[in-house]
C-alpha cells in the first residue's frame, strides 16, 4: 500500500515499512519517459549521501534553469533519501534486525523488508539509469577546510575474473561515463 502526496513538482510516497516500522519514503520529480533511480543511505551511518540527494531533489523540483527543465522533461527521477532508516536512526551500517544485515548485500535473497519493498518499486518503475550514493571515509569534512568529505562515483569494484564479458564491459562503460561526468 503506497501512500502518495504531492508537494508542488514533487510526489512523495512510501514503498512500505522498514524492519522497525518506519516509512520507506521516496520522492518523484519529472515526467520523462526514462526513469532515473537515485538512492542514498543504504548504509545507515553514511549521512552525507542523504543530504546530497535532497539537494539534487530540491534543485530539480524548484529550479527554472534550462538544465533542470530538460531533466524534468526527459527523466522521471525517483529519489530515495534514506534506504535504511533503521540503521540511520541507530547510526550503524547495517539493518537493526537481529541479524544486522548489510542491505547493500541483500540484492539476491531479499531477506529484509527494505530490500523487498524497494525491489518491488524497482520492478514497477523499471529504471534505465541508477545511482547509489555512499559517504566514504570517517571524517565529515576535509581536514583544514569546511568542505564535506568526498563521494566516490564509479563502477562495481569486484575482480574482473568473477564477471561475464558483458558485465565487465558494462562496468567499464559505467566507469568511463562517471569519469566524463565529473
């Protein structure tokens, strides 16, 4: 049962409930034919990723720039600011269920309610593009500055011998596109 509410250019809804009963909130902006999935904080203690996607959402929803208008016309952007609200509340990487599973490793078995709920949304919306933001490092700011710590954009870091040729090619293309974007 997905509850939806409209906030100007943004639709806000729930994909379901977390293990502790918290809403799994996501927002949608834009009306383009291609779906872009933007998720953050699958690890509960990676707080900067939530702030980053909320800033992206605010820009896309409120900016009248040609770039924002083009994105809204060409993409439907699904923003999940907090994939793991229980882990975020507890400030831990994993879920807070008795097994404390890493939700970023639950992509095949879907043992956690968060994984099942967001996979259902994924299947319903069939994104063409996706980005999962992570906050890297222990320090919230870069030493000697007020700059927030960095994000790493790239492809899966697994041994190429464990991938099919098609997976390796896709991985390389993702890395090249990420590099070009930066």
